[in-house]
């Protein structure tokens, strides 16, 4: 969308349309993309206007006698993208400078010769045939430019779609790699936890086994001590009984063996007497 808000444009246009001294104006972009403003204006007619043209996109409005021509100037040095944009913007310029009898698109000074412009404005009857041919040529050129613009746009769209598809593919690959790394990390964590739990279980089982073995050993030792104590008590009881019997029979003095079965007979004897 072209920006044609420069008030100097309408002012110069009114001067030309109202047949004041000014008879041409020139519009350009001033190194912008869409902002169109007044470059210059003058009273020297078509010849002076041609001298102002440069290697860029420009728009002109010229009064020739009592008729008006709107000119879209597209230099051969202009890129295809800017050419396509100029064709679009030229319609906005034509809507603003609407009181024109002809609209010409030119890329060389010869296209804007006096004869060609007068022919397009139908100022000379003899130039009608030339005007018709010129119009057809310009329409053909404009159609070719539109087709070229459409082809370029299609190519740019295809390129943009391909770039977007490539970006999407890279993003999918990145997400897949991250998901795979996450999965492997989770598997490693689960395996480590399982190994730790198994190790802890084995340690608990070994500790339990040692505890049971120690308890069993204590129990066996306790049983052995109890059995030994029981045998000793039994043997003491037998000895005491024999000593009592010996005392009764007055045979204690005749005993020649002071010990029997590892026992102190004198101690047993004294104990038996008590």
C-alpha cells in the first residue's frame, strides 16, 4: 500500500490541472519502500520533465497543451521485485492524480518522446495508428510484467515454503533427539535404582543370615553349657549320695581315692555332712 500523504503532491497537481505556470511534477520514494513524495515540479514541459528522470521508479504528471498524461517510469536498472511493486503503486498514484487522459509506462527516454506522448494523448490525428500500436505494446509489456511478477511471487512462495518445511524438519529432529535422550536417561535411572535396590536386598539378606547364624551359635553354646551343668550337677548328686552312704557305713576313712571323676571328694564329703 503506497503512502501518498505528502501535501505537496496535491498542491502541485492542482497547479497543473488548473493551468497555472506549473505543467509537470515528478514523484519518487526518497529511499523508502512505500512512501511516495514530491521530488520536483516545473514549467518547462515534457522536455524538462525528461531531464529529471533517474535510474529508479518514478511517477510523473505532465500537461501537454490541454491534455494530461500520467507516466510510470521504471528504469531498466530496477529489480523485478521493485517493478512489480511499482505496478501496484501506480494504481494508487493514478487514483490520486485521476484527471489524466492517458497513462504511460516507460523505461527509456525514447518511450517518452514528444511524438509518442502526443500520440497517446491523441493530439495529432496522424498519430492515431501509432498510438494504438504503442498502447498494444504497452499492454503487452504490462501483461508480461504482471506474468513475470506472478512467476517471481510463486517462486518466492515455494522457496519460503521449502525453508519453513526445512525448519520444521529440523525442529522435529531436535525434539526427537531430546526425547530419545530423556528416554535413555530415564532407563539408566531405573536400572541404577533397580541395581541399588537389589544390592540393598542382598545386604539385608546377608545381615539377616549372619544374625541368625550368630543367634544359632549362641543357642547351641547355651545348650552345651546347660547340658554340661546338668551333667556336673548329676555327678555331684551321685557323689554326694555315695558319700552319705559311705559315712553311714563308717567307710570314709578307708577310702584311698581322694578324687573321683575329677571331683574333690573331701569337699563333697564335707558338703554331704552339712
